[in-house]
C-alpha cells in the first residue's frame, strides 16, 4: 500500500485537478521548484497534515523508501500499476460524469448524450495532466535519490521517464476512444443512422404496402424499477454518493460501483462513429499538449495523433460515405424518383410553399451534414468538400437522366425540350421582359406608365419567334408531352433544383480556401492543399449554377410545352378544317380540336397550380391568348372559303378558349377579341373593315401579321388590283397615323413630367 500511495496517491482522489495544478505544491515538467530541491531539505512536520502539501509528502515518502532500500521495488510497482490506476481513474470519472448527469435530470440509459462524453474527456484531461505532474515530482525525487552519493542500492537502478507516463496515458485514451467510437462495430446494422433527421423516409409505396410477417411484440411483463425496494435502494445509493461528494468532491466507489442507481452500464453515451465530432477539437488540443510534453519535433507525431488520423481516414470517412450512399440511394434508385415527393411535415419544417422531391431534400440534408462535419473536423475539410462535390455531381447526373427520360421520345427530344436546349431560343426567351418580371417579385418590379403596352410587346415578340421557328408544320403526337404527370414531374424538378441551388449557394458562400487545412495537421495549413480546395470550391459553385440552369430549363420546357400544344391543335384546325358549312346542328358544336386543347390547358393548369409558385404559374399561362390569336389570324389564309355559319363556329371556338384562359389568368384576355374580330372581317366589305379596324384600335394587330390576304378569303367581287392597292395603302396610312398619335402622347407625358 505504501508503494501505491507513493505512485498515484493524491491523483486518483483529486477533486479539482486543475486547481491542484495551479497551486505551488509542485510544478509541471520544465520548472525547477521541486526538481531542483534536495530530498535532504525535505523534513516532515508532525503537526501538519502531510496531504496538505502533496509534493512535500511525496518527497517524504521517497525519502523513507530510500532509507528502506525499496527504490527498485517502488519503480517496478509504479510501472506495473500505472495503466491499471489510469483505468481506475477513467472508471471513477465515468461514474462521476454519469452521476452529475443524473442529478441534472438526464436519463443516460434512454437518451443519447454525446455532450457527456466531452465532459468526461475534459475531466480526464485535467486528471491525466495532474497524474503527469505528480509523476514529474516523483521522478525528480527518484533521480536525486539514485544520484545521491550516499545511496546504498546494489547495481544500477533503471528509472522510467515522463515519455513512458504519456505513452500509458495515450494507451488508456485509445482504449476509451475505441469503445466510444464503436470501432468494433458492435452497434446493430438495423439501428437508424443519426445523420438525417427529416421525418420522411422516402421508401417506396410498394415496399410500404407489401405483406410483412407479423412479429410478436416482446414487451416485458413487469419491472422492478418502481418497486419499493428499487426506489429505496436508488435513494440510498444517491444519498451515499451525495455524502461522498460533500466530503471529497468526487465519487470514491469501489471497482464495481459503476453508474447511476447501481446500473451496469460503462458508457456515459451511446457508442457511435459520430461521437468524434463532439470531441475532435478538445482531443487535438490535448494531443498538442502531449507532443509538447514529449518534446516531439514537427516531423514526429505522438501515438494518439496517429490513432486519431488512422480512425478518421480509414474508418470514419468510409462510414460517413456509406451512410450517405444508403440514404440517397433509397430515394434515387426508385422506379420513378421524380414522382416521390417530401411529405407535408418536411415541407413545413423547410418552410417551402410547393412540393419538393424527396431525393432533393435528402441530398440537401446530406450536404448540410457534410458541411457540419467540415466544421467539426476542420482538419479534414477537403475530404468532406470532395464528398459534397461527388454527391452533387451524382445527383445532377440522376436528375439529367430522369429529365431526358421525360422529354425524349424515340431517341429524339420533344419540340419544347429541343427549343429550350437551343441556346439562341432560350437566350431570347430569357431576354424578354416577361422572364425578368417572373424572376422578380411583383412589388419590386419597376412601375411603367404603359405597363399593358410593354407586356403586350413582350408577348408579341415571343409569338413572332415561336411562329417563325415552327411555321405551319403539323406536329405529331410523339413530339409533345401528352401525359400531364410528366409535366407535373418537371414542375417538381424545377422547384426542387431551384431550392437546392439556392441552399447550396448559401452554404458555399461562407467557405473559403483559407479555411481548409491539411489532414492530420490541425494547426499548420498546407500550401499544396489550398489550390485543390479552391478547385473544389469552384466545382461546387459550378454545380450550384448548373442546378439553377437545369431548373430554368425545366420552367422553359413547361412554358413552351403549353404553346406547342396550341400549335399541335390549332394548325390542323386552320389547314384541315372545313368552315364552308351551312347552318345545321354540326355548325353549332365546338370543334373537337378546340375541345381537346381546352381540356389539355385545364389539366396542365390544375397540375401547375399545385406544383409551381404563383409567379411562375403566371409566366406559363400569361401571353398564351396572344399566341393563340396569332396562330388563328396567321392560319386564316388557309381558309379557301368560309361561310357565315363557319364564321360563327370559329367565333364560338375562340370564345370558349378565351373563357378558359380568363378563368386561369384572371384577366380579360383581350388578345382573343382581336382574333374574333379578324374572323368576322371575312364577311365584311373592305371599306367597312378599315373603319372597323380604326374604331377598335386593331391596327397594331394588323401591323404585326404578315399579309393582308385574310381580308379577302372566301369572298368574291373584291375589286380590281388598283382598288385593292388603294385599300392596302389606306391601311398603312391608318397604321402610321396611329403610331404617330401614340408617340405624340408619350412625348406629351414626358414633357408634362
């Protein structure tokens, strides 16, 4: 017992190690207060408590052992029992931390508290520093004893040194970390990962509804924990510990006195790989202290640092990657990943207004998780950044493949996707005011005095581009997207990718290459790693930009697809329709092509209103009436003859389209009024037509259509060429006069202002 007291006497029972170290009882390695003092100067004062000054007391013990010629046995006992005593410190500290948590109301057996592991390690660091300081004092006394000329020991006595002490401390810490980091993989594979916390799991409905073998619940019949005996025993144990705390400040239980209420657990939290994120930086600081104490050069590392580096590189990074792959593959490897949406709880947590793809939510949460790991394990930020880059690139490829599956038919893109892919067309559409207005909130848009004319000019430019690009070609069914669910999937993909792009941009904006450091070197930045980090950050920025571009393309496809549907139904209506009909029951019916177009528009409207934000919904449908008017007016020259009944039928067709679009856009859709007027012109005289155009301000429309021939379709007796030229000249004069009036009005407003 004397040997035990001399080795670790006041260390294992130390209540406040840091305070103990701050006193001048004895010094840390490197100082000279006790190491330079001679044992001959140490004298025992029988009137004082020897434990009041531990350094002096240890000197007295060494002096006594030297007189008894027990120095060799003492050194041997210290070396043999050092590791065992360190383990006892770990065990008692574990009990102390667990009891502290219990007194705060924390249930360790049911709650995972990684913070308690950090509390345990910080307590152990203090105690191990106190152990090292005590050994420095003992070694100083032993060296003086061995070197003393009056020493009467036979042969040379081989002492241990401080490196041996720090090696043992590192060994014990390695064993502790091996258990808490679950390096033996004792955790069951069925246990859910702590990586993602969203409520939705993303499992396929087929798997959810599949028949499962019923399992009998294994509920305990009864428990003793609430019995009077258990309650009284728990109260007794707590009372005993309080008394021990009040006396010494630390639990002094025996080897079998483990944790709260006599429990048999030896952990303060559940073992798991993610525990490293809580303790990494404090552990690195302690490793630095060890390396300074061992006087290692910059090229050498202590065993604990090598252990930590090996664990993170070879085990932890692989586990993180496996967790991420499992989560992402669970939603991206489904039969139709673009149709699996996040549930309502997830949307509420994220604060989004429209549905997001479950796969996008999982990928974004994965990115956030890796960014948190970058912060927790900053020495390995390059590896986590690389993981982010790889996962985002893989998800981009997944989305691209799913997108092409929708818009590609027989190895050929549908017309809307082909137009959206065309750089010239997409650039032109994005340059139009309706695109910039869509991208800008309505309350932030600049106010214009002639907003209606401004918007109509944008619609006219777009209609001109689309009509000029397609012409009067008939569109087969395989070149349009007839399944509304595909359009809904594109809308969901657009909202999801736009949200993902915004979230990733926000995450990456806080990063800089200077924040990354070399793996395994926590305080020394590696110059050769900075360019690599800059390259990764550049790749991440490009990925975020590519997600936004893909989202924009999806929105353009939706915008164009509705218009391609109009071409698909209305061009055959003009080229193949028979409107030289007599008044009968057939003439009173709507044209079947118009009915089908209306049905398509209504179905698309229903899908888009639930999938897109309101301003994007408006972008898809606003201006559609203008395009329909242009198609009908430009297609009028295909009518070889048109009767009065045919004109009425066409007007009814236009009216039902106008009524449907009005219900969708909540606007008058006055553009279709001009289409109806142009249809009625077929039965009017030429002079009356000019008067009607002037009265209804339809001259702008006539100036935008390619020919004047629609005025004479289906009629006879229109006059000779000279008469027609005179009327055409009069039409041009009307257009010029109205343009001059409009410009003068603008100038007057500017002058007035």
